[in-house]
C-alpha cells in the first residue's frame, strides 16, 4: 500500500531477530524508506520459534488505529541486512479491515 507505514520483523535463528519500521513510498525497493514511519512501536519482543513457529510481539501507541491492515510474508531464508535493511519482495499477502465500533 503506497503511502503507508510497515512493521517488518524477522527471525533468522532461535534467539536472533530484528524489527524495523518502513515508509512505503512506492512499489520499487528504493522507494521503501527505512526508519521513516508514522507508527510508534512499544514493548517489542521476540518469542523464539518452537516447531518452526515464532512470534514477534509489539504494541502500537496510537490515538486512532488504522482500520486496514496488510500481512505479508517474504521469501524463506531472506532477511534484511545491515546497513540498508532492504526488503525482498513479498511472496504472499493478505489483508483485513477492522471495524472497531463493533468491539
């Protein structure tokens, strides 16, 4: 979603991982800008994988949460690398719309 912010997390091995914020300025890799986001992340942590399932846990500090969310998965075994933390193109995605007025 061009013009949106993204939270990206990765866990290359048990006990190791990272998380970065990005601004999605366009569809090409050079338009995805590291550390420029309107999201404010708090209390981020990783739960190491068990049976190939790991968790990235975080809270967003916001007065008005977004109703539209997209979840995407990158290629297996490819992770953002220091210092640019460039993202590979996602291989799968889904989206959801949340109606907060319904509770």
